[in-house]
C-alpha cells in the first residue's frame, strides 16, 4: 500500500511513498494531523496550501511575495512578520489565503521542531472567525448565557498566546459592543506585545483599525504588519 493518506509531511518525509509505510497509523502523520485539528480550521480548507489555493491565479503577485514569506517559518534568526490582507469586496481570496498560510505554518513548524528534537505545542496555530465570534458574543450577552461568555473569553485567551493566528473578518461588523471590543483589544495587544505573528483579513483598510480599536492599538497594528491589497471581484463558488 502506497500513499494511503494525503500527508502534509510527504515532501520532507523519507518514508513517503514506501510500501506499507505511508499509512493513517504513521506516528508523524497522526501527530501533525492533531495539530491541524486543534487549529479550528473549517474542514473544507484542511488541505489548502499556497500551491493549490484557488486564489493563487487571481492574486499572483501577492502569492509570489507569500512564497518568500513562508520561508521565514522555519528560520531561527528571522522574526516572522504579521500580515494584513485587505480588499473592498468579499470573495477575493483573503480568507482562503490566510488559511493557506496557517496550513503552511503548521507543516513547516512541525518539521522545524522535529529537526531540533523538540516536541511542538499541541496547538501551533489558531483560526478565528471574528465576525462569527462577535455574533456568538452578542447572542450570549443578550440571553445572559454565562457559560458561552466564559467559553468565548477562554477562546480569546488561547488566541492571545498561540504561536500563529488568523483573525478573519476583523472589524467588519458594526454592532460591536464595548465589552467585546475590549476583549479583542486585549487579545490583539498581547500578540503585538509578544511579537506573535498574526494574519488579519478585513474589508477595511488597515488605517481604519484606529476606528475599530483605539488610535494607539490601530497604529501599532499598522506599524507592525505588512498590508496586501486583494483586487478583483468575488470568486466565491469557483472552488
């Protein structure tokens, strides 16, 4: 039996393609897939990388830059930058690209730690749909669901310290409450303070983060991230 699994480590594993070796019971495969599961990625994006992203052709210049960016994921002497993926319209590939970067991070960091003889954290990266999280928070606050409010706070605390995070659709909803804004503010500030790489996606330009948060944090996000503008119309439904 050969290549029974679609393993993200196949490009670097010496056993890839060997009879009876590349199987679902492989220890490395089980371990790396546990990291993908812990990331809270939408299932339909589990196998999306820069090389096969449906957004690649339409945003080729950005993807050329991102290929160089992911080379920093397994370097000791390079600080991994944060990115801000922006477009005025939805469906241009921002979320798909952000998730591809998260998948690349888990794959590269897993191998990075293996080569160093270190055990990687169970959660290497996290995906957060900020728009949906705000919807959940508003509903829980409206219904006085303290269990859900506590769960959301714990989720944000986990995001504050994880190695790599994708904050999808940040600043999109208009009905943000001061309490939710404060929670997200603290989480983002913690990541910036500790130089933890974050990929933001938004329909607002990065300068508008001054209005989403306070002016100081908005300026810090702008100063510490590289902004990429996605152009073109919606490509939804073309996967």
